[in-house]
C-alpha cells in the first residue's frame, strides 16, 4: 500500500491573515499566494490538510458552526481555482475555556500532535515524508513530535517567533511565507 505525503498547513497567519478571532466571513482574507501554493502541493502529489487551533470556540466568541462555515468558504475558493484541500482539523478546546464543555485537556491542542495523528490515520499518510507549515513554534513542535518535517513562515506571528526559537528545536527552515515554504518542500524532492 502506498502511503501519501501530506502538507499540514496551519490556517491563521499561514494560509490566511491572522485577524485574532476570525468570527465573520468578511474578515477572512487569504494571502495572495495561498491558492497557488495549495495547487502546487496537490500537483506534486501531496494531500493538503489544514490544522488549526480555534481558541475562540473555547472562549465563547465563535461557534463550531462558524468554524465549519469558514472552512466551507475556503473550500469554495479553492474549488473555484480548480484545486482543493483534503480536510480540516481544528482544536476547539482549552484547559482555561470559559465554555465548560470545551474545558478539556485534549490531545489535539498544539503542540500536541493529535490533529496530525488523526489526519494521518484518516488519510493514510506517511508522516516521515510529510511537512507541517506554520507561523508559530507550537505548529512546528506539533509536526516534529508527530514525526514530520516542518517549516516556519514569517507571516502572522512568524517574524516574532523566528526571533526566539525554542531551545529544543533546531534545523527548521524559516522562510518568508507559504509559497516559499512550498518551493522548499518541492525542491527537497523524495
Ligand atoms: Mg497560525
Ligand atoms: Zn483539542
């Protein structure tokens, strides 16, 4: 059985502008290269999977229904451009959630690898040949602890994050943005 390579993409600050809590579709702004980046990854045989923390759900400022609506909107944008992503995984939990049912010490909160592991099992993914791209070190740590490679982008929080790498992380490429991350991934071949 051939297992698939995947690109696990963080959403806020990596694929779309980080506007704090995204709670209205009017505030959803893709970076200008995001659709192209997804298309390139797909054409190279990667499954593209979105992995996102949605603390706003835990804090009661947005609903899971809205998170799904935002993802349906993204899917329509990708489809209109002739491409698509395979799936969306999000963590609505927080140990400090103001909404009680989301106050869980879950396995999917970054940097824990739960979202990656769930996606890997749903989509038959070879983690060693896969990548996480994100703008926070906790995205990177999530990937590394699941056994993927990882790339930090300097959009969103990335510029600040790049200035203070955690002691336990080394050898992670830091690039300007998602489209540069994709060219690094495609150059590495394999
Ligand atoms: Mg982010
Ligand atoms: Zn969670």
